């Protein structure tokens, strides 16, 4: 009898995993503020993040074969009640977001201590968890308005996190304000789009929306809703030319914040875009409106080349990596625009691979900032010799960014080329390879500065502390591991692509 009770309790707990994923960091954030002790803030934040990561791994293991987990909030069945729904597409994103946050937190201890005053450090960890909560909620929910609510939770905390960089550079305040304005415009467009969809269908549940929208693709209301949602999320994703908030936000935010945002925030926004494009509006709508050919193709190609060229001429490593991120978003959009299983797989895998690659690179930048006092190239000259472990891991991230064979970055770019060739778009395949070669220029410039330049200062620069090196090397090793061990990424991306391409049927049990 006792065994049955334990088994039943375990099953009940398993059924609650989707809501626990979001609730744990959400409850821990105010708890940190309530406790108010700096020495307890970090352990509480780390435990919450690690627990969410374990839950994400359990959820991914359950849905990677194509299954769906549905959780009804308060027992109210959708479409009246709010539903959390986990499938291969969002479980993969949950795995990335919680994994990154769990590794960023140990890294952040030294970084935050050096870049922020003591009085704000407790609040930093509370805001970090609120941002994590928002990102997890956006990814998990199957209610369109709930997406907006969680988007605002993550955005509001992000604005304050970026502004924390003002302790070192007052330009962080301007960067945070610009992001606030652009982010608010994006959120407003998004919620107006939801209003149009609600006007046309009378529902906000995504699966229900998809069913009621089919047959209404000629409606001006529906098309207006699609346009507003696309522009609103385009601002959050930083689609070229809606990217103007991103370079300054990444450059002037504290290093730990930049690492977390670069690896997760735009990736979650891309997931939302994918979910609305394929699961709510469905592939048939895209074919009827030619939206991908008119919008995604030109802006994706512009991003790949314009942002890469801009990155080449930067003198600040953080800013260079920020422009590189805009170019990499172009690759993901190109995969979506191809509207094929291989193209969508390439976009989803690149979303993951770019997340771990950028985490490694920005962690390296944070270590340089800690020891040399800045991320300008002039501060980094010759640090390859005095900070060998940091520099080696940063270079691994750099070669993954290029897409050198044997790294995670190669797999997604190879799939993207393959997707283009499958449809006979060989000029597109050439452009993908050509834009990747531009990455060679700015990554080589970094290697040259680290290893072939003489230090400008006679001061001996020490290696980064172990608490920063371990997460950095785990990310660098992940860049190589996922370049060879492709079963997890390919399996999850294939299941996700099939679910998304099947439209509203992919959201059904």
C-alpha cells in the first residue's frame, strides 16, 4: 500500500512539471528580496535555476519522440482555461535556456562582484530569476495572451539588468532606455496583433486559434494580425533592420547579463515567431500570402552580410559579437524561409548551437573585462599568453561561430546549405558559405590580437578565476561535443520541425 502511495505521488509530481518549471524561479525571485542577504541570494538563485534545468531535461526526454504534454491551469480545460503545452520544439528551447542560466550563475559570482556595487547584487539575482521566469513562461504557455504577459516579465527585468552596467559605464542607461522604447513598441505591436486575432476568432488558446483561423486566410483582420505579430516579435528577435537596440544593450550590460541574454532572449523570441507562424497561422497561410519570400529572404540575407561587415570593423569585442549575433539570426530566419523540414531543422539546431557558442564567447569577454578592465581590442593585446585557458576556450567558441567542421556551428550551417540545395537554390547555398567566410575575418582578427600582438600595458594580467573558467570551458566543450554527438540536437530538431510543419495538428495530443 505504501509503495502505491509513493508511486502515485511521483506520478502526480511528474504531471506538474510544466508549471513547476515556471513557478520555481518565479517564487524564488521575491524570496531572495524578502531574505535580503547577499550571501544567500546566489545559492537560492542557483538552486532554482538548476531545478528548472532538471525539469527541462525530464520534459525533453518525454517529448523527444514526438509526444505532447498538456497541463491545464487550475483544472480548467482549454480554450476557456490557460494551458501549458510542451512538445519537442519548446522542450528543446527550455533545455537551452535553463542550461545556460545554470552555467551563467556560477560564472556571475566573480563577474557581478567586480562590475556592480554590493548594494545591488541581491536585487541582481532576483531580477535574473524574473527574467528566467519570463523566458520559460513564454516558451511553455499555449495561451497567446499569456505569451505577452511573460514577455513583459522578462523584458522589464531585462531593462533593469542592462542598466546595472551603468556602475562601470553610464552609457548602459542609454542602452537600457533605447531597449525599453524599442521593446515597448514591439510588445505593443504584438498585443495589437493578438487583438486582431481575437476579433476574428474569439479565442486566445493557440490550438483553438489555429482551428478557427483556417479558412479565414483572406480576411484583412487576420492578415493585419499576422503583420503586427511579425513586426512586434521581429523587434524582440532583432531582425535586421529592427536590431538597433541590440548592439548597445549587449555592449554596455554587465558581462553576465550579456552572456545570458545573447544565448537565450533572442532564441526564445525566435521560438515564439516559429510557434505563431507554423502552429497558429500554419504553413498554408504562409504559402498563400508569400510572407516568407517577401520578408524573410531579403532581411535574412541583409543581416548575414551587413551585420558581418559591420562586425569586421568593430574595435570592441562585445560590440563585434553583438553584430555577429544579428548576422547569425539571419541564418535562422533563412532556414525558416525555406519552408522545408531540413530548413526548419537547420534553423532550430542553429538556434541551439548559436546559444552555446555565444555563451562561450561572452563568458570569455567577461573574463577579459575582469582582468584587463575592458573589452576593447587594445585591452586584449597579448592576453593569449597571460590568460591561456580563457583564450583557448574563447577561440573554440570563435571557430564554432565560423562553422569549422567538428564544431556545433558547422552542423547547422551544413544543414542550411543542404536545405538550399534540396530546393535547387544553389546561389543561396553560395551566399551562406560566403557570409560564413566573413566570420573568418573577424574571428581571425581576435586570434591575432590575443596571440600575435604585444601587450600595451606592462602590468601582469592573471588568469581568470576557476569559478569563471569552469562554466566557460563547459560551454567550449559543448561547442565541440555537439559538433560530433548530433543525436540529441538532430533528434529534437527533427521532431520539432515535423511538429511545426504539421501546423495545428502538431499541437494536438
